C-alpha cells in the first residue's frame, strides 16, 4: 500500500488545496493508501524537500512534484 504524506488540515476539501487535490485523485482512481500527517522529516529524507504532499510507494521510493502534476499523473494511471 502507498503512503500519502500530507498536512494536518485533512478537513480542508477544496480543489485548490494541494494535499486534498492529490488525495482526491487517489480516491477517484480507487488507489488504496494510508495517510501520515505532518512528518516533514520523513518527507525531507525521502524527497530532499520539506513540502507536502508526497507519496511513498510500496517499493519504498518517493514521489513528489507540484500537486497539480501529481494529481494529473495519478489520474492518468501513471503513479507506479
């Protein structure tokens, strides 16, 4: 299962919020995931950045780019 690292503002469900944009794409595509909130140290160790959202794939690799690009890639079925 993949892990979505996102901010703690999970209640914010508007299209422009970066974390929600990526989480909604995962939901819409039926991709199972677990959520980790506010672990910037893990994100930085995995991606070299402290920005949310970021995804840790099942094989342990990390994926991070701007949320619009992440959502597009997820919706295109190109996450893995």
